[in-house]
């Protein structure tokens, strides 16, 4: 979800029981196939996580709260088939009980078949499975990260305090497996990056356009379905909260207007749906 979630991580539920087939975690957008995968869930106090929010406001979302009033943000990954390539977007947290590789196996996705790993940003819950025991988890893949995030996280003072970058990003550079992307980068003819800064300086989303259909991989522009309505709420992890809030409003307004299918990695499994307006209030409508 953001910086240092490991220290706050409670249990990991994995994909919620009974949800793996219903609702479906597999959709097509034109000729692009998207499979939503999970590396487990965190366990957080929602008001501590979103200091702009109140418990009364959270009570409007009982479906997001457990018996203790906590939220369980998912550590999501999207697997995409586009242009003959198997691409995964973000690699979860790799907590001791992380489920990503099990979930890939359950969905028939072989880590050895992955051509490209795209990182929306370089927070620990998005780079966690880049390597396993110092070796690339996806042995035949190249890894792609936003240049602006790379420049930020590799500043000596930041890098020194960021074990996850030292462990899960720098070795890729040493192994010559890492490429850096600028804004509006064409991953394939159907997948184009879009700068969505604020959460981190180089935070990047991905627009999908194929055969007249559209999709959008949100990354950490939003962390909870409640932000469909409470779009001002910044999570404590945003590096530049003012910019993050502006980005969030701009992106979600546009997603509401244009209506593409959205993949939201921290939303409840499978995190696929649309931002829609219902009785004057913008809501997340999961598929
Ligand atoms: Zn995150």
C-alpha cells in the first residue's frame, strides 16, 4: 500500500475464499486479456491510514470493514496478455505468507513465461517478488520502472533508508534486467503508460486500448473504493499529498466520464470495476 507496510502487516488472507471464480478475476478488453492476482491482504486501521477520514464516514462502507473496524487492502498484481507478450504489472509485497506465486499457479500463469514486469512505482508492496532469494522470480523477463521513480529512490539519502529498493530493485540493475520508461511509453501497441504523480514522484498508471475497448490500471492513484466519493482522502503513504490529491481527482473524474474497465490493485479482490455515479454519489462498481 505504501512505505513500510511490512511493519504494519497483520495477517494475510490471500484472495478471499469463494471469490476466485465469482466474481471473475479474468476479463478481456478488446484483444487484451487481464487476470487479476493477489499477494495477500494487509490489516490496517482506516482512520490512521487515511487521516482525512472519520469513523462515521467509514461506517458508510460496512463491506470494507471487519469486526474490528479494520480494512484489508489487497496487494494486487495484474497479468496481461497483449501483443503476444505475457506482462505482469507490480509484484506484490512478498510477505512471509505472500500468495502471489500460488495465485499465479492457480491461474495457469508460469513465472518462467513472463516476458515483462512493469512496476507502477517503487514502493515495497509493488516490487516484493521482483527477486526471490536474490534471483529473478521471473527468469525470462525484463523489468520496466518509471525513470522519475528510479531517480527519486536511488538518491543516496533515500536509498539508504529503503531496504526494499536495495533488495528488490538495485539487483535488477546489476543483472542488467532493468529498463527505465519515460511518460507516455508504449509497452505494446495496446498498453500505454500515463504519469500519475504524487503518491510517488514517478507513479505511473497504464491505459489499455484495444479493438475499440478501453481499460485502465490504476496503480496507487486510489487505495480504497471509498475514495470514489471521498476523493480528497490521502493515504499516509503519499510522498506529495497535494499533487496526489490533484492527480486522484483528475484521473477518477476522467474514468467516471469515459467509463473504462479499471483494475485497482489495492481494492478488494478482484479489484475490477468502474467508477460510476449513483444517485448523485460517485461509487466503485465492481464487476
Ligand atoms: Zn501500494
